[in-house]
C-alpha cells in the first residue's frame, strides 16, 4: 500500500538553528500538508500546499516557517530559527481528493 | 466553545465489547467527517470518512454523523486488544481542506 515517507524520524537541534524536515508524499497525490502535535496535545494544522503554492496556513505558520516542493517527489518544511516551543511531532500528509494519508512523523527536539 | 470536543479518556473495555466513541463540534460548515486511529509515536491512520449526515459501515467499524446535533460517533464491534490506540475525530468544510482534529480518546481493550 502506498505510504507517505518522512525523514528523519527524530531530529535534535539547538535553539536558533535551522532545520529541514523532509517528506515524500504518495506519488499521484495533489494536496500536501504539514501538521504538528505537541506532546499530549491535539494534532494542529500548519499549512496546505496545492499546485506549487500555499493554499492555506495557520497562525502557527509564521515567517519562521516555509515549505517547498523542490522536485516532483519531495515536500519539505523549513524552520529558520528554531525555538524551544517548536519541539513537537511534525506530520506530513498528502491526499488526492479526500481523506489524508499521514506519514509516521519527525520528532523534533529543540534544546 | 472549542471547535471540536472529544473526551480524552482513557476508556477501558473488555475484549469483545462494543465501543462507542464520540465528538461534538460547533462549526456548522463542516461537511466531511473522519475518524483516525493513532498508535503511540505514529502518524494518524484514516479509519472512516463520511460526507454529511448518515451512517457508514466498514467491517467492525460504523461511523455515524448527526449534523443537526453536531455530533459524530464511531462504534467498534467485537473489540480486540489490537484496537487499543488513540482515536481522533476530525472534520473539514471541504474535502481537500485543512482538517480540525479532536484531542483524541485513548482506548484500552482488556484481554
């Protein structure tokens, strides 16, 4: 069964450093998303991406965040200057028309 | 009032019992309703997807949506220990749009 692949599974970074989280969505999907889940809290929407541009973003997705689909297969989330409160599980998801498929997530720990 | 409310549990039931999980919501624009299952440190996995009001059955799982009451349910018949996970309700107003998650209900099926 097709799956969304995320790398790395766990990343530790120092506060103020830039991180790039990588995702390979399902190949024929058209819509791409990033969500995050802080430990013990609900899964929160960050950004949606369609037709090579951001279609919607949440209040969390400020100027420190950016997304890119540099080629036909990868979808990345960049955090320019990480803060302690960015520590969370970050999930990539993709969909064709309805019902997302999520990746297993990247656990980001900012120290 | 929170947009999506879900009792976090934990809910413990004996193996073979029928499980009932519920969510309420406040946004009458929601048209698409989903249930996801999430195992520890994994991404959400889509279980059921329903458009508008009504019932949908898939194997041991039945999803119900009552838009007039802004109330959705997931029933699990003949529950198994492998059903032990966190169950997240989720909803959106467009099929390709961001989805809003409930906080999740932790379910334990006791052998």
